[in-house]
C-alpha cells in the first residue's frame, strides 16, 4: 500500500472534535494527515458512506487460552474487524486465567502473530480470579496489561477490593469491575419478577448489582482511585453512577447493546440465547440505561462479546452459560433501534463507541485528528442486512438477534493505515487482510 492515501467524499464524523462534514481524509505512514500534505495519494471514493474513528471495545472474550471451541484469536478479531472495532480489550477469564506477567507476555505474543485488530489484554484482579489474593499490579502492567478485572466474577470481600484499588492506583492501571453480590444473586437465571415466575426459574434481583455498584463507588470516593463498572443493567445503578459523577467521584460505566435493546421478556422467545449476567431487566431499566447513555452518565458502549458453543446454549435456560456474541451486531442494532427511531443522535452513539472507551483506557484512539493512528470504520448507512450464520464471522452464533433485519453495515475497517476488512459488495464474500508489521 502506498504511504499516502486519500479517502474522498465521505461524511466525516468525529465526535471528539465536534466534526460532522462532507470531505476528504488524508493518511500518511499509518497516521491521519491533512489532505493537502499528501503526495500522489491512492484515492478511495467513499461517497455515500460515513467515515468514523475506529471503534474501541472495552469488553471482549476471545476465549484463548483454553476455550478455543468457543472462539479463537483469528475468529474473534475477524468478527471485531467486521463490526468496525479496531481496538478491543480481551478479558482474562480464560483457562488458565491471565494473572501473571508470564501469561500476559504469552498472550500478547499470540496477538501480535494472529490478530487482525489491536488487542489489549487485561489481567485478573486476583489470582485465578478467586477473589482472595490480589495480583501484582506493577508486574502485570510492566508485562503489558492494559487494565485489571475479574470479569465474570466479583470480589465479595470489601477489604480485598479496597487493597486492589489502592495497588492499582499506585500502578496506574484501570480497575474494571463486574458488580454482583453473590448472596443476593443466589444462583439466579433471569431478573427477579414476573418473567422468572412464568418461566419457573430462579430470579436474580437488581439489588445484587446495585449493592456492589454502591460499594465500588464508596471505595473510589474514599481512595480517589478510578473504577470502571461493567455492563450495568438497572435503574438504581444508573442513579448511583449519576450521583457519584455529579459529586466528582472517579467512576465510569459501560452499557451493552443487549441491555439497551432487549428486556427480560426476550427470554420467552429466545430462551437461553437471551440469558445474560447481569440479566435483562424491565423496560423501565432499559429506558434508564438509554437516558444514561444519552446524557453522558455512561461513557461507553461495550459489547461483552461472549461466544459459547451451540451445545452449551442448548442445555436450556436454567443451566446454559450466560452471554451472547456482539461484535458484529453492536453498531447495526443500536443504529436501527435507537438512531433511526430518533431516540439517540448518531454522534452520541459514535462517541460511546470511540472517544468514550478510549478515554477510559487512556488510549491514543477514538478520533480522526491529524497525527493520530489511522484507525477507521467505514459505514454504509443505507445498507440493509439480516443477521445469520452466513453474515457472521465469529466461531459461535449465540445471539437472540439471529434473523433480525438491520440497517447500517460496516463495509471497511482500517487499522494503522492498512485495510483489514472490506465488504462493499454485500452480495459477495467479505475480505480480510492481516495487518503488516
């Protein structure tokens, strides 16, 4: 590829700079450049498309090591590229858990060889994610960890969580927490209420999340150390985060596409494909989450891309694992359900997928500004498509959105000035190109 590239005639949308205009975007040596600085560039005509900063996902399960029957680095990062994500943060709940410098080194080496997009790795908060003994935050950071999380597990001992926050603050590593009080959750399957009663399964009350959200906020306020709260799902959690942020407490939060677009009633139609942790809530919960996203209380949308093999989800609602895939449907489902219906401005959706998560992780990403890495997502806003096994690239297809007709399709993805995904001809096969050194 020539060192100079000109993306011509697209709508350029960059919420980080308040940019929304028809124009040209220059790229030189893997970074954005002013078009006038280019010399004999290769020109790509993108009229009718929207050029966005590459999406950033704070919450992805690539399932390696140990669970490659669900997903692999290759399939997971192909799904990321097809969904417009140029940077993703991989969770450490693998087998074994990624909780030592040696394991960080090993998995980062695999990403460098096999990943199509930028993959950051989080380390566990505690050894083997058992909630008892904090990892050595300084050592895992030196090895390349981008954050700390026991995602999928929640530390129940407040004294342990306090010590982790203290150590993480000293090391300068973000702490990312899955909020669940096990005593209150009590092995629940779906949100406590009429849906659980009609389905005959044990419910999980919203208070199981709320209790730990409140605890983490109190610790962040006491220590002055930031904490990021994962996949929040209910009205009270929204209220707690909003109040904390107004008070200046260093807390951020994310919301998932499925919590924004589905409710507990989805379990009637989709069964285990709609089984999440935290569980889907009521429509009042959903509306509160949308409001928190719209007003900036929640700074990021994260997919919580959680692949599972078909036989695992086929076990039924009570015993199937929690979670759905989300990298390839995240943008389109939110664009279709929230933007095209007038509920949420496109710029706000894009900000929550770009500059918001980039700021939470302290990344040099999420903008089209000159000098920044040329990570680009190209959207065809008019393209209609149906979610199916044939249109997805993840190894797993556990999603309640199968069969859904959506509007808005990612047609190109660029990482560091190199195209890694192209699919302008939506009737033909998608093309993937591993990034060069």
